[in-house]
C-alpha cells in the first residue's frame, strides 16, 4: 500500500511466509492469505503484494494466459504487485534450506536466467504509474565460504551486469523500470554495509563494468555507467544489518556517501541474548527452542570491541556450553516485529524502529516489505493468533513507526 507520508513509500509483506513452490500454490496463497491480510490491514485502500516466486513458480506464471489472469485478479481485488523476493531459487519451506538458499549464486547462469524471468514478469504486472519502479531482492553475490578469490568476485559482477543489460532492454521495451536489490546477509560475499560498498566500487561502479555494459547494450560508456546505478542498489534487511552491531544512522549515511541506493527495505527483527551471567542455562535453553533444521540462524557475538561469527545457532550454543565471559549475541531468526522480548531473550526491534523513523524523516520513497517468514517455526507460546491477524499487526506496527 502507498503510505500517506512524505516520500509516499510502498509497504507490503513478503509472501514467502506462505509455503508454495509452484505457481498454482502461490496463486492459491494469494486468494487464501493475501486477501485476508488486506481485509485486516487495508480494507479500503489498494494493497501492495510482495511476491515470492521460486524458479518453478516463475516458470508457471510465464505460461500462456497466466499473467493476464493475474492482472485481472489483482484489479478485481484492489491489489498491485510492486516487489518480488528473488532470493530463494528453490524450495523454502518444509525441507532443509540452510546454505542451499544461496544456490545457484550470481556466478551461475541459472541465477541470471531466473532473475531475468522475474524481472520480465514483474514488468508485465507492474502498474503503469504510481510505483516509481519495481524491485527484486536477491542473494548478496554468493555464500562466502564458496568463494576462492578475486576471480569469483569478478564472476559475480559479470552475472549482475548481464542482468543489468536485461533490465535496460526491458525498460526500453516496456517503459517500466525494474531494479535489483542485493541483500547483505551474514556469511555472504556482502555481509556488512562496508562489504557492499567495497564490492560495488571495486566491481560495479567502475570503467571496466561500464565497458562490459556498453558492449552488451550498444550504449556509450557514460550511458552505461548510469545504467548500473539506475538498476542496481541494496535491500536493507533490518534483521541482517542489526546483527552487525552498526547503528542504523551509520548504515544509511555510509550508503549515501557511497552513492548506493536503498532500493528496498525488509522490515524484520532478529533475536538477542546476553551470556556470561548466572542465567546462562536458562538463556541457552530458550535459544535451543529456536534451533531448527530448516534455516541458517547465523550468530554474531560482541565481546567488548571484538566480534566473532558462528555459521548457525547450534554451533554457537555448543561453544557457549563451555562457559566464557560476558558477551552479547545477535541471532538471525526473524521474529515478530511487535515483540520486544521472547521470554529471557531480547529482539532487535529497537534497531528496526530506529531505522524506520530515520527513513520517514528522510522522506524515503522506496519499497518496504515486512519479512517474518518463520511463524511455523516459532515456539508455540509466540504463535497463538491467526496468521492474517499477526501479519496485519506487523504492518500496523511498521506504519506506527513511520508515522503513517
């Protein structure tokens, strides 16, 4: 939905919360779940939809007549699509996802072809006016342990630039601009804002990158430099960046200085825990309830000025069982935005609230997407309400912090 605040950003929630890997399943989720959320959150206003499409679902939507039928259904339900989650290529619920969520990465032609298809589909359903652009959030390059050296980073950049050439041709053909938003995440090529700035300036905002785009698009070097900036930016996931212990104002200021646009914001919150005191056993037991076999739950530990990173929560808990001094953990587990605590555990809700207030003060005009996809994995004490009601509650919490 388009918010009546300076900048008039668009707000939705990501449909990756609803299990569905085929287009038929996604389409059923729209009718069953998204309609219910709209009734609870925005019954009298056009409601934006944040689609999550796997490669299989994208192929299904691309079939004859499906796009036309989707457009007609959206119009009838007073909805519109403005953003797509193109991060998970394959299955995202009910199976072990873990590090496979990054595969194929941007070195692989399958990732390029998949994201090209998403962009083409988004351009086909994007309203002709009012959204400014369409956005696709994606893997931040690749899973860091899979990278060997500079050649792998150059291969990531080459894949991204091939996609930019597709986005440029798509805008020329349709008049609709689609932008790719790389989403920094722990243990990835782009984990922190500094990682993203370094990568953009070393591999994307360069003369070599402009030359590659000029060869692919037939445009001048100057025009090709502008193409990369026009179609590429970041997805700021509040949970992911809160894990890095950087202040939200510092994150936004660094991106402004580096001339990297915040194309999309994923409104999310993670967990926090304090260890090294008399309640360690209680804290570890509470954390263990969140250590599932589906997703990676990376942990960043702060001990004074030092940082330590664990790939997954079970690994961190095994280390904590040996004791140690006082330290703070931030954990990648998307928790309900409206909860400041979960028993003895805290959340990064305060970080997300501060980010939203800064964006509102700046007149942010981009895309906002609530992304709590772990409802079915939360301990029973934290998931008693109907799903549509909890999603609507998160949307209202977000609007309150924006002053909408």
